[in-house]
C-alpha cells in the first residue's frame, strides 16, 4: 500500500486490501505454532498429567506477568502519571480481559 493515506488510495482499494489481506495473514501464526509444536514433540515420550499441569502453570504465570505489565503500561500511557490506583486498575483490566488483544 506504499503508506498512502486511505483518502489517496480510494475507499474501494482499502476495503479490498482489508478483505483480502487480513484473513490471509491471520491464519499464519496459529498454523506456525501448531506445526512447530508438532515437530518439537517426541512421539516416544508419554505425556503425563503431572507434566502437563506443570507446563500450564508456567505458561499462566508468564501470561499473567506480561499481561499485567502491558496493562500497567497502557494505563500509564493514558494518564502519564503513576499512582497506586493504576496498579489496581491494571489488575482489573487483566482479569476482565481488557488487555492487549494478543494477550
């Protein structure tokens, strides 16, 4: 799109770009994760529930940590001041799912 503004491109071209490029690009990340996960799995090793629970706890901890950090940064960017109130609001946003979409 050569970084032209929408008005210069024309509304019809912008709609075509959105309709064609977004669906074509959104499948790539999940497919990449599934293929790389399948390639990393060892078919000879048996997965036990204890191991799965351990990995899920680690992932939840990492997602909660980074999700909270992103929520806090978003709150700070909106107000340009750091207060104790922002820490609580960030926790509420994290728990209610009003964080960044990739988290």
